[in-house]
């Protein structure tokens, strides 16, 4: 049964001895589907307003119950696989292979730094869900009610353009020859229809998405590894060490919008990253196990679907040890699935473009054309077939995950901020939002077919640039939220705090470069020009840099102060500490 209750959670382990921290093999297996444990929310005790529990900010308290036992990492693979799927058709097979092909391996440092930075960002985004059972959007709402709506708007700007379905249509047309390349829009429309129909395959929406993405991820990873050997590009790996340590290298003519998009898409990026916490809740990580799942109203299911306010656990010795173990397995799940998967697939794709794209060729303006017109014609029929397959899977999986991420995030915002108080049915809202978003994507693709004004790649660049800019404020908000609203034992450690300071500054720097470039080049406001070295910026550019500095100082001050103030406020909090926790 999908989305099942965790029956038998307190049974003995396989060795016959009751384990207070780790789940039995039988219970652990249940996590392969999303996990749900039903509790009577109304009769649970409300957490007191003390430093041992999350701050409510006057927006609903937290009900007390135990942190669930911890499954093995192999049982909880899922949220990061969906995130990997969202990344494949953007940075990993499009932006970064094009950037490396055009500007060389000296920029590889930015890719792996971006990937590792997103490891910390994504796991911090899911911290709130693990500690409270709430989504990150509910957390942002507790900071200020405007933030969820801001991210919904920015998310639409990023993901509202079906560039991945459109680009996949071009790849499919070139691959199969079933339709002329100019009729790629037909495949794009079919892609959106197939995605909508797939959501009707089961009663619990998350489980459908996870299983589909896991299949596509295995195919993409195997295909990418095989291709590197078949096309003979493995020799390019010799250039990796030098490129990996060329920190700060930026070509003078680098396209900031594309480069920032590449940084955002050194992973899933932007609005999609914000789904990590929502998917963690749906999967049943930590306290998320007590929240109902989003169901398919056309299929029905007996499981409650209501998403309540948050939960919290008492800092007992057992709960503290469980929290430490939860962090261990969820970090492993994200690193082994997301980080390793990205490094393997993207680096493999980069070696191919580095070998087959002529030196000095401008390709970042359209990575789809780079693959179709430059690289694939040189590979031979068998290798070309496999390359087409990997590219199509990557683009399809990304559009699939993006439809899921946009719909789920948007519905969560609407429901958490408005719908719950007004009696909205979250599953019906989800189905409605899914249908509207799919129809919108089809309308954009259809309009392109009629007017031929735009190209698929423009969709991707627009979305990527917004993804990078969006990550600047939510990196700051996330670390502020996790340090000022969570108690000592569930707060991030100092290593993670510093990593999030870095993430805020990293994306803030490139966001200011992009904003300055847009204002000066697109709107003729040269006074706002910004430069890589900062000192050569215009007068208005200095104002932009001062804004970035103010955001950075505020973020560091608020989160650092909160860490110092909560030190030694919870007895035995060190029991919950672990590696990079």
C-alpha cells in the first residue's frame, strides 16, 4: 500500500533486540514508498514556548510527538533522484557542456563548486521539513508572509516556459526522423500530455513521480558512462585536475546570463531546489512522516491528506540520537544520488563536447543546436543513436520534474498561506494547478509553432537566469530561518552556517553581475554597469554591490547571533550533532 502508516515501528530488529534509534528491516522497506504515520493531531500536546522547541511566531504551534525511527539510506532514495532528474536537461547536458566547449576546462572549478554548494543548500532546505514536518514555504511564511508569494512569482518566471519539452521535441525529431525538425512543437505538445497522464497512474502523486524518475536516472547514468568510452572522449578527463583548481577564472567575454544559469543549474536550481524540503516531507523524512500525502482525487485513497501545522519532538536522549541518525542517512541519500549522479553525467557530457566542438566555436547561445548540428554528426550512427537517447531522456526527465516541482511548490504555497484556513481540498487544488500548468505550457509551445518568434533555448536561458537570482535571497532566508527559529539540537552546525554564508555571497555576486549587465546593456543604463573586479563598475553598479554587501552582513549577523544565543540552551544537545549536521 502506498503512503502507508508505519505499523510495527516499535517491533524488534532482525537481531531480536529492540533498537530505539533504527527502524527494523520490515519498517525500513516501507519507506521505499512514501511513508505516513497517522496520529490524532487534535489530542497531541502543544510544544511549550521555550528554547527547546521551534519558535511559532504567532502562526500556529507545534504538536509534540516522537521523532520516528531511522531507516537505511537504501530505503529512502527518492527525493534526490527527482532533483537529479530536474538537473539533467538543464546544466548537466546543456549549459555546462556548452560552457566547457566554448571557454575550456578552466571553468570546471565553478561547476563542482556549484554542485557542492547546492549539496548544502538542498539539505538545509529539507532541514525545516525534517525538524517540523512543514515545508520550507511555511517556514518562510513564518518569517514574513510576502516571501512565499515572491518565490511563487519568481518560480513562474523561471519554470513557466516549457523549454525542456520544446528542446526535447527538437532532439526527438532529429533522432527519429518521424517528423521534420521544424515540427518539433508536436513532440513538445505530446510531452506535456504524457506528463499529465502519468500523474493518473496511482493514488499518491509523489510515488508516481519518484518511480518514473528513478527509472530515467538509471538509464541516463548508464548511457552517459557508456558513451564516454564509445566515443573516445575519456582522454579529456586528463584536463580535469587543472580546471578543477582554476578558482576564479572567468573569460573576459563570458555571457553572465548563461554563466549564472550554469551556476544555478549546477544542480536543479531556483524554484526546483525549493522542492527538496517538500519532497522530503512527502517521502516521510523525520517529522514529515506525520503529514498527509497529496493524493490523486481521480483515483482516491483511504489515507488522510490534510497537511497540518508543524510537529516537534522532545529533546530526549532517544530523540536526539534519532535526529543525528536521520541527518546521517539523508545526507548520504542526497550526496550519493544527487552529487555523484551530477558529477558523473555532466562531466561525461563535458568531455564529449570538449572533444568534438571546434576550438573557439560560439555555442553557449544554443546548446541544443550544438549537440544536433556539431557533435552528433561526428559520432557515427550507433553512438549518435545512444547520444540522442541520453539527451532526450535528460530533457524529458527535467520537464517531468519541473512540472512536478512547480505544481507542488505552488500548491503548497497556496494551501499553507491561504487554503487551509479556507477549507480548500489540497488534492483537488493540486490536480487543478497541474492541469492549468500543463495547458499553459502547451499554449506557449503552440504559440511558437504559429508565430515562430522564439526558440526553445531562449526559454532555458530566461529560466536559468531567474533561477540564479532567486537563489540569492532564499539562501539567506534559509540559514536565518534554521538558526533563529529552530532549537539548538536541530540547528545547523557552524560548518553548515559558514557554507550557507558562502552560498549567499556566491549567488549574490553573480546575481549583481547579471542585474548590472541587464540594466546597462538591455536598458541602456550604463551607470548601473557591474564588472567582475567590482572596482570598474559604474556609480549605480556600486550601489548594487553595496546592496549585496548589506544582504551578506545582515545574513551573517542574524544567523551568527542566533547560534551564539542558543548555545547551551538545550541539555545534551551535543548528542544530536554529527558529521556536517
